[in-house]
C-alpha cells in the first residue's frame, strides 16, 4: 500500500507540534565546552559533532515534528562525518521525526540517480533539498519515491544575503526568475496526485528574509509545500513567516538552526545546554504557531 | 610563496598532455566482471568501486593530466564511499594529476565554508564544481584558495538534456540567463589577478552538447577557463568542443567519463580492461588535440 503523500505527513507534523523545523548544523567551535574538551583530531571532532547532533534530537523530541540535517557540516569531515550523519539520521527516524536532508544537490540524470540512492535508500530520509538549475533531470530520479511518502524541496527564493543576485532577475517582463523556475517545479509534478488538501510532494525553499516574495509564491503556488529558512539568526522574524502558511496554519515548515541549537551560548544564568535547546525550541514553536494561525 | 594560478596549472596540463579530462564516475553494475564477483554487501560494492577508481588512475597516468571525480557515485555509499573517494583522490594527487571534484555544491555562506573545508583542505583537490544559483555567497569561501593555486568551475550552460529549460530563459531581451549568470561569475573575481594568459582561477561549465552557446561563452568571456562535459557518451563530438578553446589550443578541458572508463564494454576481441581504458584515453586525447588546435 502506498504511504501517505509527503506533504500530508509534513502538514500532520505541523498540526501535531507546530511549524518549527529544527536545523542540525553542528559547527564544532560553537559546541558546548564539555563536548569540545580533549578533542584533538578531525575524527574526534566529527565524533563530538555526532554526540551534539544526537543530543539535539533528544532535546527537541516531543516539542517539534521536523528536523533538517545540513549535510555540509557532516561532509566537512569526509567519511568520519558520514558515519555521524548516518547514525544521527537513524536516531531521528527511529524517534518518529519527519527528516529532511539539506543537500541542495543538482546534477545530470545518471548522477541524480546515485544521489537518490543515497538519500532515499541508504539514509532513508523523508525529503531532500535540491537545486533545480539543471532542469527536470534533477528531480526525475526522485519522482518514483513520491509513492513511498517521500518528497523534496527545490530552491526557489533562498534566504541568503546574495540570493537576489541571480534569483530576482526578470525572466519575462516583470516575472522574476524564481517564479519562472517555480512554474517548472510545478510542471515536473504533472503526473503526481495532490493530497486531500491539494498539496504535491515536491515543494520549494522560500526564505523568511524575503517575506514579499514568499507571499507571492504562496498565492501563486498553493499546491507547493514550503521549507522556510532564514528565521531567527539570519534575520527573519516569526511574523515574517506568516505569508508562507495557507489559511489553515499549514503548508510550510520554518527552519531555525543557530537560534535553537546554540541557544545556550547567550545564557547569563548558567543552565544545562540541553535544557536551553529544549526551551528555545518551545518558544520558537509558540511564536511560529501564532504566526501560522494569524495568516 | 603563492602557487601558480589554477588556470595556469590547468593550461599547463593541457599543453603537456592534451585537453582530455577523464571522469571517474564508477557505477557498480558497469564495472569489469572480475571486480563484481563475490560482492554482496554495499560496503563490498563501495570497495570494488574504489579498486576500479584506482585502476582508472593507473591506466591513464602519462596519458592525461586532469581527472574529475563525480562525488555522487561515492556519496551513494555514504561513509564507505567517502573512504574510497578520499583514498582515490590521494592516489591521483600523488601521481601529479590536476584533480577536480565534481560536487556542484551551492549554499549559504556558512555552509559553503564547511564545503570549502572539505574540498580544499581535507580532500585537497585543485578545483571543485559549484552551482551559482544562490549568488556570490557560494563562491566567497573559495576565493581565498585562489592564492594557493586552487579554483572552481561554476555551472553556466550544462550538457544534460534538460539544461535549456532553466538556463536559456531570457534574463534580458535576447540575453539568456546563463550569460547573465556568467557575467556574475566574472564580477565575483574582480579582486583576483588574471594569469599571464589573462585567465582567472574560477571558470565555468559549458557543455559540448550545446556548441553554439559554448562558442558564445568563449568569445564573451576570454578570461574564464572552461570545463566541458558532454563529449562522447552524452553526444558531443570532438569537433563540437573546438569552440571552447582559445587560439592557442588551451583555455578548456574536455571531460569524458563513460566513453573512457567503460571502453572495455564494447570489445569484440577480449583484452585487458585496463588496456581498453588506456587506449580509449589515448584516442580521445588525439581527437581532442586536433579539435583544440583547429580552433
């Protein structure tokens, strides 16, 4: 039997816990001091990063429904990093989280098949981020996974400072490139069935740092679930994320990485860093639920 | 002391050996039967892929100067694949090849710093392919490596079937998006010095399957070295690659993966598969030298 559409599962997690997606971007120099002690080699650094990732998963269990792993922070350590990534993703899946691998891969069809093997089979995540610049070849090897309840988020309007440079160029008169690209993302799914709420399993990345563009994307593409980065550390407020949601407070997950996982760094009164992470996730979840329901 | 500019080193390899870059895209089902025997587990598959990669390196030593590793075929096996990638890249570097990692990474600045750590420090390749859709943030963490003789190739007009979908959209009247994007690639290097031949260390990917677009790119951007995929298996002929070269037969390397590394597959008279790879590299090198010198 086919599993639920990825979008259905994502929206269920948003209904059950709220729209927060915790981003696991473990940067060694920012880890709690006790995890950095006695670390000398790169392999030890990778192991500390793995322990930190596991601790984040445990600290937010029951508070959030969606986790996003930034693959770059694990690939940094090569093979040693992938040992930790594979182990942390397994822990997250066993705990029942919806798991997104933030890989932003995009290549020719034969190579994308290899990437799909890793992300959809070996790592067995629920969704992966993809870069659509190379066209439909990027997404094709992932389409068959839709019936297994998996999906992807294609980059549309990203949250970084330099995003506008290449994404807001006019592709047609008054029609910026990221809109044109998003039309393609929709057309690549013409053979897939939307779920009961009208959502397709391959959504888009739309940054909270560009709320007007996000609002435009939500109104033009009600079928596409959104992964919203840029909330918190990158400058987007909870209110900025409101335009990403549909009228039911669903349709989007909002990622926060540094604002949650390094919440202990700003503590004036010392407390356990795991508690600081749990508390930050709880507060962000409340703020985002308010934004989602105000939309 | 600063090492030679990456472009200078790339062009030296083209002068010494010819423009062929051998692409190491090891796909297990296509490996020589003797390497597939008795392989059961994924880890054993990864090990066979590693042996094959090492054998390719040995078979083309003295025939070609540049190797490109397709990272996706190694990431397919997760940690086990990275063990093989790291080991094969070490072998290639020790043998004196110019080594390109075909990763097509592209993300926000902090994540690109992590990717730069891996590719430029841990793997220590000469160049990496990058996807510029997220703007200058993608390339910034790589710019400081220019003075250590390293570089990158940014996707411009790729070789795959679906490339035109998003790359040939008009960004301004009659000005396709890939040209607009390539102008940005040039501007991101405004603080870098060109080498004695006028080349900068961050070049572009321009597919042999679109020779007219490649010719346009070469004439508009004489400063940018080119990595040309799509020759051979993907359909581009040696003649199709001619427009990529400057008047001196340099300025571009032409990748061939499947046409070289699986050359043994079409053998009617059986011979050692390593010899078939060496022979295919020799013939491709001759055909490409002719094309480069005819330009």
